[in-house]
């Protein structure tokens, strides 16, 4: 899933409303409230409009205040509902409280692991078990990097950070785990089940099933 982080005055990025990578039209707000085409330095309140969905983003200087989703990546469509609720809550506070968002994302990873059949108590143990079930080991390594850079004490399974870049990596990790453990197997299973019966029989015969 390609993602371009929203930034004020960027020509195009992943729209926080529709999830499409789309061109943005920009304007700034004069004191009497009328929108005008932007000279970047004129006014701290800026607006962007997505050419794909026609919805707007509102910014003060370089921070997006509407929609209230920070600069978090759009959640994977296959994300389980309990995980999605935590993910969206984290995205709504990520620009105001990166540490709070990190705590919610840590919890979302625990809930996701539980949804995938693990205990949901220790992230390190659960992700290690998921690697044995097919999750790429690079995801486990990425989690270790986030944990180590985000927590000087390096306690196993803990993530404690107020670094926006590290929080961004946590958003990515949740989406990646969903993609590899839920979305991709579902997609492959759908394609496999659409194969002609004689082809499936040939595969089963080859595998001794």
C-alpha cells in the first residue's frame, strides 16, 4: 500500500478522507474569511482540496487540524473492528500527543495479535509466533527497531515514545501485519478457490492430498 504523508502545500498526497493519492488544490484564508489562491507566506490558516473526492483539509501553519486524523496512514480495509477503533483513536491524537498515540498503537498491536490467535499479552512473544505462521521476519525486526528507539530502557514488549517519526512507524507496522496475516491470505484464498476443479485436483495430487 503506497502512502504519501500529507504535508501543507504538497502538490499531491494520500488524502485522509478517501485514501487516494490525489492532487491537492491549495488556498489561504484572509481575515474576512474569503478563500484566496495561496502565496505560502501570507497567512497561517491554509486549506487544501482533494481533486479526487472534493473534500478539504484545514491547516494552521504546517499542522493539519481537519480532518482530525493527524498524518496517519489510511487503515488497511481488512483491519479487524477492535483494532480499527484503536487505530483511528490513535490517529486522532497523533499530532497533539504522539506518546498517547504510541500507547494506543501498542495496544492495537496486542489486540491484533489476539485476533490472530495469540495471547495478546506480550508483543515480542506474539509477533515471534506470528513469524512462525508466515509473518515476514523483517516485521519483527522493525518492531524491535521501534521499541529500542522509542524506549531508552528497552523493556521487552514496551513502546514508549513521543517521537512523531517513530509513531508513524507504528502505524505502518499495524497495517503491515494486517496485510500479511489477513488481507493477503484472503486475497490468495479467493484466487485459489476460483481455479477450475481439475486444476485444484492436479495441485492436490501433486501435494499428495
